[in-house]
């Protein structure tokens, strides 16, 4: 019984150490051009198991105007979608995608830039994005989040197995102590 218990604990902690978080991120740098004119420079990082072959970044038209795609990588196409009302937010999407050169798991792609006039307070900030693997299906896998400027904060990893293992160890110790009495 002791050997089984020790092996179970060792296996549980090995699984905890091997647990990783997968995420896909669009981060940006922000360049001030002049007056109200700014430019986002995007980098898409793929730490998922999926292939990213399309993404959308949304701009709130109450704060952004005169959007212009100034750069995008070779083998990709980029275009601005016609404004539409989605709920109470009027948005314009930068959509980029092609099946020629997708972003494979573990890779990143930069070179997407959008210039715009900014009418919000302060400096422009994060935006809503959607990432797609269109080889699966439009609705089967998509990831949504917010773009991020600056250094990425650490991704918190919920240590489910660690919590479960600690509970099991505590329960086993409690049972063992009560059995000796």
C-alpha cells in the first residue's frame, strides 16, 4: 500500500510539472505619427495546437476613424470590413487570412500595421480579436481575447492536479492518522 501511495503521489506531481498553458496572443506596439494619427503594429503568437489562418481585430468607430492598413506580410491578404452594428458597438474589423502561409503552432507572425485617427481619451489601447483555424470549421475552433501592448503578463495556470493531489494527500494522511488510533 505504501509503494502504491508513493507512486501515485510521484505520478501526480510529475503531471503537475508537465502541465502547460496554451494561448494565442495578438500583441502590439503603438506609434504616434502626428496630431491624432497613430499606428498599431501587430504580432500574432500561436501557442495552441491549432493552425491560425485568419484573424479579426475590431475597432470601435466612436474612437477610431480613417483606418488604413499600412503593411501586412507576404502570402497574407488584409482588408477592412464594412462597418456594421454589433449590439451597441459600431465596429470595423481588420481581417487577415490566407491558406498559403498559416501561423503554425509554436510560431508567430508580425508585419501587420494599421494607421488611424484616434478620438478617444488618452492613448489608444487594447482591442477585441478573434483567431480562426478555418480548416476545422468556422465555428468549431475560434479564440477570442484582447490585444495587448507592452510586455506580456505571465499566464496564470490553474494547477488543477496540484490542488487535487494536495487534497488526496491530506485525506490519506487524515485516514492514516485515524486508523492508528
